[in-house]
C-alpha cells in the first residue's frame, strides 16, 4: 500500500514561490520512490494560521513542512532572527548551506522539538515598509510608528533602529495602515509588502536587519517511520528544492523589488556608511538581550561566526 | 457519503432540541470517529481559533451593548431613531439594516456587527411588534455587510489567496453590499402588515418633544462618533474600538445620564458574559467541523468534481454559485473564501470571469452560506443575542435569502459591472 | 427513623450541600467574569493610549487580553450551562403537551448532552496532555500555554456536571409525572 505524506506551507498560496516549492518537493519524493509514497499538499491558510499549521506538524498531522519558524515551542529558534548577523547574500547563504554552523545549530534545536531539519529555504533580507517617506538613520526613523511582529527580538531590533514600534494584529494591519494607526510595516521581506500592502505603503527601506528563511522540516516520528530509501528520497528532494531556492531567491527578491517600483513606489538601499552605523548600533543594543533569549552558548556561536564584519 | 450522514446527524440533534453548541460537538464526535482525527490537535486547533485578537471584538461589543442598555444610552439612541423613522412603514427594521451598513464600514467581520447591532436593536424592534425570530434573521443577513463593506478581513484573505489587489477586492463588493441593503429594506417594508404588525408608539409628536428627544440623544450619539472618528482618525483599530465602546458606555452612562450604578454594571457584565460564552462555544465547534472537513479534503475534492461537470460559461457560473452556497451550508465563511474559492478560480477563468469580479461573487455567496442551516453560525449568534428561538428565525432567513441575497448574488454573478464598475472607476484595475 | 426517612434525610443533606456549593461556585464565576472583562477592556485601552498619546509600545497587551478573554468565554459558557442559557432549536420541546412527555424529552436531551460533554472533556484532556509532552509558552508574556487552555477544562467538566443535574431533575419529574397519571 502506498504511504501518503502530508506536506504544507504556512506562507504561500497555490502558485506562489513557496507553494511551488512544496509542489516540487512532493514531485521529487513521488518520482524517487516510484509511487511508493503519495503526497497531499496544503497551502497557506488552508489548515489555519501559521501557529496552527505548525501545531499540526509538531503533532504529526502533517509530515513535511516548509515553515517560517515559530518560537512558541522553543525560544532558541529565534537564533535566526538575531539582527545584523550578515548583510550580504553570499554570507547568509554560506551560513545556511548544508553542514554550516547555522544549519547544525538548527538541526539540534529542531531535533529537541521532535522535528527533523532538512534545510533552509531563504527568502532574503528584510526591511521596513513605510507610508509617505522613509528613514535611513536612527534619528530619522523616530518619525515613523511601525508595526512589528509580536515575537522577540523583532520589537527590540526595530526599536534599536530608532522607529516607534506598535502592536497591531496582522488581520487589521491593512486598515491600520490606511487610517494611519501605524505608518509602516517592519521586519518583512519586500515580497509581503508587494503582496499585502502594495496599495497602502509607498516606501521600502532595505535595511537588511535580518535574513529571513523558511525551513524544510519533517515531523521526527513521521521521519522515523520511513524506510532508509524513503528518507533518502525525502532528504534529497528537500536538498534539491533548497539548492534551487539558493539560486533563485535573489532573483525572486529582485523581481519583487521590480514589481514594487512598477507600482510607483520608492525603494531605498542604504549606503555603506549608513548600513555600518545601523549595524553597530543594533548589534550593541540587541545582541546582549539575545543572550537571555537563546542562551549564551548559541549566542557565542553567532558571535564566533559573524565577528569578522 | 459520510459528510451527508454527519449532516443528517447534526440535523437530528438540532431537531431533538439539544443545544446548538452540543449538537455541533456531536457532529465533531462523529467526524472524529469517521475520519480517525488526531485528538492531540483537535481541541488545540479550536483553542487557536478562539485565541485571536480579532475575536475580541465579539465579547467587547456584546458587553458594550449590555452596558449601553443598563446605562440608558441605548434607550436614548433608539428613542431618537424611533422618532426619526418610527412613523415610516418598516422604519425600525430598516434602521437596523442601515445601522449594519454603517457598522460594516467600521468592522471587518460579521460577528462584531451581530454583537454590536443585535444587543441594541432587537429588543426595541420586539416592542414595535417585530417577531424576535424575524429580527434575528434580518440581523444575521445584514451583519454580512461587515464583509461586503470594507474593511473586510475575509476579502483580504481572498485577495491574498488569489494574488489580487486588496483595494480592488474591497471596492468590488461595495455595490453588491449596497444592493443587499436596499433589497433587505424593500423586503422588510413588504413584510409589514403581512407577517408583521407594527405597533404604534407614543413617539414624540410636538416639536418641543422632538427637540427634547434629540437633545437627550446627543451624548448617546457621541459614542458611535467616538468609534467612527477613532477608527478613521487613525487612533485605534476596529477591535480596539470595541474596548473604547465599553469604556465610553460606562462613562456616558455613569457621568452623563447617571443611570449606571455599580450593581447594574455588574449584572450587565455577567449577562453579557453568558451571551458571549454561549456564542463562543458554538463558534468553537463549528470551527473544528470546518477544519476536519478541509483537512480530509472533502470540500476540495467536491470542488474538483464540480470543475469537470460543465463547460458552458453560464452553466459554469450557475454551478459555482450553487456550489459556493452548498459549501457555505457546511463550512465557515473563512474556509469558503480561502480554501474553496481559489480552487474554483481556474473554472471561473474558463468562463472568462475576472478574479476581482469573482471576489464579489464569493462575498455575496458567503452572505447566504453563513446563514443557511445547519452550519449557520452567524444566524445562530443573532438568535442568541436577540433571545429568539432558532427555528423561528430559519423561515424568515430563508425567505430573505431567496428574495434578496440570492438575487443579489445572481446579479453580481451575471452583470460584471455591478462589481467591476467601482474598482475600474477608482483606477484599481 | 424508618429506612425511608433516613434516605430522605441523607438526600436533604446532599441537596443542601450541593446548593451551598453551587452558590459558592456561582459567586466565583461572577468574580472571574468581572475580573476578566475588566482585564480584556483595560489591556486594549492601555495599548491604544500608550501608542497614540505617549508613543510608548507597551508589550504583551494583546496576549494579556486574549488570555483573559479565554477565561471569560469559558466562564460565560459555564454560566450558560448552569442557567440552561445555551441556544436551542425548541421546536420539538414547544410542541410537547403532556408533562410526562416533556420530562422524557428533558431526560433524553440531558443524557445526550452528558455523553457529548464527556467527549468534549476527553478532547480537552488530550489537548492538555499533549501540551505536557510538547510544552509551549505565550510569547512576550512568557506564561505557560496551559494557563490559557485550562478554562476549556472548566467548561467541559461543568457541562458534564450540569448535564448530570438536568438528568436527575428530569428523572425526578418523570417519576412524579408517572405517579400522577
Ligand atoms: Na466591513
Ligand atoms: Na451555513
């Protein structure tokens, strides 16, 4: 009897890059197992919000997932949100490549939660989307009140960058931007600003405080239930999808930048000096707090691997 | 086959007179048994659905409504409305529809509308001779203006799932929303003297009396003004506005009208909690039913089958209409919008239907789905808030859907300009 | 005292005890409702005032508000169970005429409610048990998630208890109706 693996993503409708990625992963698995394994695919919001879908993965209702890490089960997952670990694509991709320090750290953290880490699926560097103007320095940023995700260390980071931060539920953010409850949306890659807020925001400052990535994962019990050959098929499929994204991510991000500009919006890259100033300010303020959040040991790992810059 | 059996079970449990909440829970038990659902996450998913910022508008608007009653604000507001429209045929019912329309521009969900309008309007309507079941049905259907008139959380989800501009989808459902309002008001007027005997009131007649009623209502009117001004002035979001509605009803009731005492406040709060609790339990289980069905791909598979049935564009559109309504009878509006509608999109493209046009079709079909039993959480909510028997609301609700909501949906489906006129005029597409 | 009298006296003591317990429990529920309603409202008002007036991002207000709301929802649901305030399609009940038929109907409804409430309790127990295996916390507040899930257990257990009460009541009026006829 054919076994069925249930695959989902929490951030990507059918036809989106993430949606296509899990479809490709599923196709790889089916092809490599000669139909021994069948797959069922669930896209963003089909099985609920981000947290709910992650619950399903944790409980084994879903077997495989391309997920954006949730910190409710293990705070240490926030390691990937440590601000200004890197600001260049090649540094970030190196950190997330197989067997690199970050991948090894995530491997351990995910295993402790009963999940198998199968690779990163990078999206790119985030920034700050704003309405009617933008800021390139800590001083200028204080004029903007921006929404931050209610997860550490996002608030701490955006606050260290000089912005006023505010809590607004994602479901109400669109109208909150329209009416002026907040002036911007912080901490997302430009894809989300294009997708959700292209109508209401006008500026995007690519401040690159965090490198955001999805994670390809399996529920550990589902994983252990597979034969060695099947595990090999799942892992090889994940690696293929991951490497494809390593090649495609930057181009995709550039594509969203293009769409953003075509909407008549302004897109702001920081100069080297502006970036250096922001980076040192934020590192100085937020990194000490990260020690409490993810543990001194993991933070030591971060420091050792990023101190060069 | 199994879904139909479970539907049958649900109908039997409801008909026996088991509380709606426990009937839904019984259907969950049957679904768990049939599909062998994982119990580790069954209630956890229900928990997540209640652990929501957006849902906070529900308890807060119910509480605000009860406090407005005990603080004398409701009486003054309604007194003014009665004076303004009470002498017109169907005046109070039409006032409720208009209030729901205005509230639609405030809130992004139907549930908040039911809570805010229902607590204020159903009792006075009962005094005017409107049967409670009828008022609850009118509220249930007009509360969907919360989705048709922007802002709308459902429309945002649809726009994102189909990769359309949110603003265009917002604009697409405004005209259908206004048509629904007009249709409901005409329907309501037509019922007076037939199914409803409006009772006369000793409403103010002399200009001195009218002046007094108006002046007394002025402080009460500051409450909706605070809410609307606060939202459009960028002070707070619709959910946060609900908390300010509570605060303002306490302050105006205690300081301006001086009808509010601590004891009244306490009793209202407890009564509001009982209403909230009985509604939330219904929502909890109806939500879990939807999740299990979607997770087992029942509606998705049905959508796939439907997609292969016909090729003629008009038949396709009719079939999609029927299917959306049918799906709405089984699962909640968000699942219809996010899960089912995108699956039908390729079919609609075959029939040359623009996606923004489709957004409006989906929105108008949700009006029917959310009020069609057995899974009619919005209608049941309206019944509980209006203290109406559920079975007395079903008849009027079906008539309103047949004579108003269905024609609006068909008009929206077959006359593209109804939905596309506004987005085009605004340059959104 | 005859054996019957002893049973009756014991029954009286039991009912007296239950009445006192019900009174204390209801008081506690009322207090819980007042406190949680206050927290839900004040947390959101504080959030807005701090954001709009003081430009100060006060953290954890959404989380606090939702935590209080979950207790509020379930306390309200318990109260509805106690006062038979849950929404009902009362078409059948309204059409029954004889007191015997009415009592029988109540007995059936209460028994079905009890069975379904047992399922509800089982599902809640499973949620809590799984939460012990994979503990979570509420972000920002750093409170264990089970604190927010516990009210579900309250609702399920109360639903069982009140269904049992309604069964006993229905059975009593059924025997009374049988004696009368
Ligand atoms: Na709305
Ligand atoms: Na329905």
